[in-house]
C-alpha cells in the first residue's frame, strides 16, 4: 500500500482525475462479491454504466418511448429526434464528416459483418486477397474467412513479434495487385497493443485498398478522429464505452457506403417496395432494416456525453498510470509472465501464473471479489502465437484505482501461496 | 472459508500436484480424447476393459486444476467397476455438477466424488469438472463405432467436445 501511495503522489493522478467522485457515479462499483468489495478489472469485455446513462435509459422508457421514423404523433417524433441526435453524438465522438456516415448496428461484430456482406460480397472476387493481422479478435477473422471461402479469395495474415506488435515490414510485403481489403484492430483486445494504424492505412491506400478498423478496444481509451486516421470503415460497441449492450456503430466513408449492398432487408431500409422492385433508402437507413434498439442508441449517446464530460485525454492519462503501475507490480511477482509487452499499449494486462491454469487464477481471484477475464479472449491465434491455451487478463477503466491494482497483486500472490 | 476455497484446498490442489493414474496404457481396449475448447482443457483417456470390468485406466493431458483433479479422482473411482456402474457414476456426476442431483438428499453412488458438488455454483467451471466424465462415456461407446479400419485415427471418431 505504501508503494501505491508513493506512486500516486508522485504522479498526481488525483489532480488529473477525481476517481473517488467518478466511482460514485457507478452504482455497481459499490457492490460486494463473495463478501469483498468488487474490484472490476474486466473492462475490455464490457464496461460498467454510470448513473446518468442509467437515468437516461429510464427516462426514455418511462416518458419517451415510441417507434421511430414512422408516425406523426408527438412521441414518435420526439423519439426519432433523440435517436438522430444520438447519431450526431456518435459522429462527433469519432469526428466523422457527415452524420449519414454513422450506421447503428448491434455492436462491433455486426458492424464488421455488415462490411463483409455489403462491401466484401459485392466487390471481392476469386483470387483476390484480404489482409488481417495476427492480433485480431475472432470477430475480425471469421467474417473474412467466410468471405474468402465463399469467393475463393485468400486471407493473408500480418504476423506479430514476441512483444505482440505487428511486424510492419511483413505487413507491407503482403500487398500486391490482388489485395482488395484490409481489416485490422486499432487496439488488441487480448494484449492491449495499440497498432500504428495511420501508417498501416497509408500503406493500404498506396495500393488503393480500403481499410476497416476494429475499434472495439480503442473507443473506450483514445480520442478518435476517423478523418485524421483516414480509415474507410470504423467499428465499435456501445457497451465498452459505458453504454448499453446491443448497440454499436459502423462508420464508413460516404462514397463507399453508397456503393455497398444492403446487409439486411426489411422496413425502414426502403424508399418504395412493389413485388417487382424495391428501391433502397439512402444511407445510413439503407443499412438499418427493422426497428433499431432505440433506447440503446440514445443510451450510447448519453455515455459518449459522459466520457466527453471527463475527457478522453484525462481518461487515457489515468489509464496509462494504472497500466504502468500494474505492469510494474504484477510483473515484479516471481513466477508471473506478462504476455504482450508492446511499447504502445492500452490498459490491458494479460498474464500467466506459472503452474496455475488461468481459469483457476480467475476462480480464486473471484473469491476475493476480483473480476478478471480468463481464457483465449476470442483471439485463439494470439494464444497460439504465444504457445499458451489461455491467459488471465486484467483490463482497466478510468474508474479503477491504484489500490485496486494492489488488491490484484496481493490476490495473485495468494493464488501462488495456495498452489505453492 | 467458502465452499470453493475448501474444494480447492481439500481435494483439487492435492490431485493437481499428484495426479493419480497419470500416463497412458500400452494396449488399451478403449480410448478417447476430450477437449474443452473454451479453456484449452485437453485430456486423453486410455482404458483396459475386460469382462465388462474397468481393469485399468490412465490419463494424460493438460488442463486447469479442477479438470485435472476431476479426471484423477475419476480414474481412482471407476477402476474395478463394471462399465454399467461407471456409466451410472458418469450420469450422477453430471447431474451433481449441474445441480440436478442433491447428493445430501438423493441416493447416489458418488461417495468421495461428492466434494465436487461446489462446482455447481461456478457455471463457467462446470465443464472443466465434467470433461473427464464425458470423455469416459465417449470411450465406452467408441468401441461400437470405431473399427480396425479407423485405427489410424481412432481418437477422431471417439473425440468428444463439450
């Protein structure tokens, strides 16, 4: 504890971020699990929701709910306005040029699948090549594998080094005249690596190849600017940025979205329907068939307001302190190996306790109220690269504290004593 | 102490460190591979069944402590039993781990295996405990379908994934 205090005072983290006040916004953080205060370190899987977002959802459901884009009555018009306001919030959150470039989806996975179906199936042919990286989450591998299988195209993989960083030279060598698409994670979910995406996008654009960024793990931690990144598609989820589950965003450049095929057919995505012919709606509605998760979209907009209220830069600074401290403390434990030591990382700490399976680590830590993720993190190729079946992963959010890192460290030591 | 910690300290840690019947039989009459892809638990089971009785059983593999301990204890418990008795244990163990069998109140043959009752409170770990039992079931039932023509890849036809 003394060490924690000294590190904190050195870094003046409390001057940057009033964590105690922020924590008071999150009712779930006051919970006890197995009689111990909850230490929630599974934020890369899903983040918690602050009271203002919960209140917004309750207000919507108690006072404002109706279907959107349909009726002329007051509730419907109000719900439509709020839903479209949420779209503009998402536009500002990632600095898209145009609100019509924001498509609401059920989450990152659906966003990626939408691009696979709408762009991939329309424009990728037999013999073409799609590039992914060795760091991808299954949701940014499997859709492209399905596409390649269907079209007779080839999936190429940019390898990573022992630190968990993409080998840029190898990535660049993958490009040729057959390369037609690049799908790559902005931040690795399993290791926390922040990829040099600007550089990687520039390479792809030299070959006129569009790039999709899987931003599920980046959106909670980094200030995003899709125009500065110049990515062609950007996908992220609401529930990892303190919003509800079941909602996410696909950003796409207008010109690309306009030439894409719809992904789902149904109501709201059409301009006119006869049995002979259907004329599709304009973007983004062309891609939003059926009644969307209206409450979730409005809730996600509210979560974006909340994060902006704190400031993504301050969030990032505090999380970097947490990561550095955790890397130092956990890394100092004899018999613990950290997997993923990239120079540029988000607040994710994947580790192994020698002689103890990660699932046992997770179960024993849970007995002390510590919630971490254990397993392959839906990134089996990453696990294969490091020759392990699974890891334990602590992932931090801005509401975590250095004291919680100490609880984690002590928890790991306890696991070792138990198994020792 | 919580039930889970007690489970770990009384049984799991011991079997994890000193697994019983660890290894592989030379000429097994039955064998199967069990895989739990979610956590990477992976076990190979070899059995010698003669006159409908489990004469010998051994296991190899990698996995978490719950899986290893469950497998280790399974081997000591089914040795000497008839196939039918062992299959009864498979069913009862599965029912206990999934909360369908209350070992205190309902008749059963689990004996010492009842210490695994606590895993029913850990839904994500139930599979770890059950894996060896599924694999044993697969091994017993593979003889009927695995013929000598399949000798090259007998594991494949007997493989079980849960």
